[in-house]
């Protein structure tokens, strides 16, 4: 009974953390695309970073603030997170994302309709990804593609998968690095959320022009599912070019596993060997001292 109560609390924490992430992060995309409130990609990126930092500060003590299915799977694979908790965590993250975007829809629905009218966008028809992008993600980034006259060939499905996979791998690598207590070069407990948020910001600044920089299956699929029922239909799922599962769900999960494995094999193992070597030298010095 106690275990169920504890798990319920952790799941509510994940739901709340993902809600915060989506409300502010996806909200910044709403504001940028629909109102021009954010000037430049970095402003959107830094809002995402701060949102993630605040979500971790608010909920990390309860659930660990995974707020990302890809990170939950990576923590289960390499950090001892119980696999039995993975499904409820993933469901909580998805629900938090849907709730966050539902609140945004209530706030921005009229503005969104006027944006579509001003740009001759018919919701659910070809080209309506220019408005659907405030919910789910597309490759290439529809707003940038329109302004630079890119074609679909600018970012192939394989390139999109690589972008999301590499981005999430780097995210996982640095999350593992800053949360490793044995890594004495880390920023320390109170600064961990800040550096994770900044990691996301710099990744968005590089990857977002290509794929909108998801790195989080719940962040994409929750809003995308909402958009599907809000009138975008096949533009939302499976998307005008398909690939939403491989690019925005599968690639981040594989990327997080690769990034986590890279840290564990390359850095954590080296830290362990260095510590063992230092302890052995200390032990030998003590033995020599006692013999003398």
C-alpha cells in the first residue's frame, strides 16, 4: 500500500513537471509563431531551458524529474531505476504534456484561428503544419523552411532521425555527467537543474532549424495527439511526410540509450578506475609506512 502511494506521488510529480515543461516550452513556440513575441531562436531556446530547470527544481525531490520518456528508459537501463516504474512514469509524462498543451489551446485558440486566416491556412490541409508546429514537431522546421524557401529535400527523414538521436544522446550524456555523484568536476546539487536546462537550450539553438528539436517523446506525442483531435488530422498523425514515430519517438529513445551508455563506458568507468588506482596507491603507502 505504501509503495502504491509513493508511486502515485512520483507519477503526479512527473505529470506536474512535464506540464511545466510543456506549458512554458511549447508556450514559447506559440508566442513566437503566432505573435512574433520571441525575437530569434535563442529566445525560444532559453525559455525552454529555464522551463526545464524550474520543472526539475520543483519536482526533482519527489520523482527525480525525468520529465522525458527517453531519459526514464536510459535511467532504467544504466542508473538502476526500476523497470516496473517505467510504464507509469511514461504515462504520467504523456498526460502532463497533453494537459499542458490543452491549457495553451484554451489561451491561444482565438489567436491561432486568426493566424491561420491571415496566412490562408486550412487546418488539416496541406501546408497547415505551419500552424500545427505550435503543437507537434516537423522537419524541416516549417517556419524556417518557409522563410528560407527550403524544400522537403532540405532535411531528409534519415537526417531528421540523426538530428533527434544525436541531440538526445548529447542531452543524456550531459545529464548523466552532472548527476553523477562520483564526478567531482560536476556543478553540485543545486546547480544541476540549471546546467541541464542550459544543455537543452544550446541543443535547441543548433537542432531546431532542422527538426524543431524535440528530444522528448512525451513533449512531441502529447501535443501532436491533441492536434490530431483539434482538427489537423493526418497533418498531425502521421504527418505530411510520416516518420513522426521514427523521428520523434524512436530516435530520442535510442539516442538517450547511446548517450547514457557512452557516459557510463567512457567517463564513469574512467572515474571508477582512477578512484581504484588512487585507493590502491594509498593502501600501498600505508603498508610501506607501517613496515618502516
